[in-house]
C-alpha cells in the first residue's frame, strides 16, 4: 500500500502532486458523483453501503467520523440507523461537502480535513467509517495511524473499498472498468480523465488480505474481511485495543 503515496493512477508523482490532483478531481465531479456511482455499479453500491452501515450500527461507544465522507451517503445511512448518534462527515473536498450539506441540512457536522491529519482529540471517537476513500488518501498508512489515534479503546474502524476480483470474474470486470466507466464519465460529467484515474486507482490497490495485514501493522485487532460481488469490493473491520 505504501507505493500509493507516489502514484496518481498509473502515473508516478510526488505526494503533494497526488494530494492536489485527487482533491481537484473530486471537486470537479462532485455534482454528479452519486449519479455516476449508480450508473457504474447498476445501483449495486447502494446495497453495499447499506450492508456496510448496518455493520456499524449499535457498536459505537462514542461519536462516529465518516472519513472521506464525500456527499454523505454513508452518514445518511448511519443517521437513519442511529438518529441520536453524533456523526461528523470529514472530507478534503469542499465541493463534495457542499453536496453533502444540501442532503443533510443540519443533520451532521461537516469538516474539511485530510485523513492524515484529523482535527479530533486522542481517543475521542467511537467508530470511523471509510467508504471507497482509503485508496485516495495521499498516504493510506498514515491515515490508518491517524484513525487509530482518534479512536477510543474498543472503537472500530470500518472500511469499504474496492479489491481484487476472483480470477474467473476479473477479465470481464477489467474490460468494463477500462472502457465503459471512463466513457460513462465523459458522457455524464464531461470528465473522462477523472474516471480513468478512479479505474486505475482501483487496479493499483492491493487485495483484501494485504489491507488486513496493514490494519494489523497499524495496531488494530479483531480484523475481519467480508468480500462482496466475487471480490470486486471488500468490507474490513478492526478494533482498537
């Protein structure tokens, strides 16, 4: 996972260039991000996210941080399941947070911040959710360390991310990702390059077992993996000891 700090898709870049390009990309596509997710996945991402959120509900012993929370689709689900729970949506893209604000109104705290530098005190958070955002962090390992810092003892990290599909499914999925998704991006958002990056970032991301090992190295215990749709995505959960 460490190699991601020096890449932007398949391009080799320095970490600051990666940070700037990723933020600019999400600012540019924020208005149609949710629509593109529906088109790219045939609506499947909604099922994944609902299943993901249900796995968080009931476990936090304190407020929840939805990291890389973007347009707020995970936070909305969490608030439906736990109306009294405090939820903070954290994302570096102000344009994504602006979309979230329209969806939420006063229902959540919106924070513009990087995952590697969270504006929360040590041991102050009951759970952190991170949906399709770990691979976009400038330094994913540093972000995991920061998550560990802000979690209370016994708090959970919950990650939904793309993974490496099963061998039999990979060829067809690869063709769809390489050709159909960028074309949809160009048609719907006018930004083929953004979706080319997103596809390339998925192919650069390690498999579920490697992510689990990085979680262990970052100090988490009780780590579990649930693979979705023939390994296309995976849910990782871990606990701070």
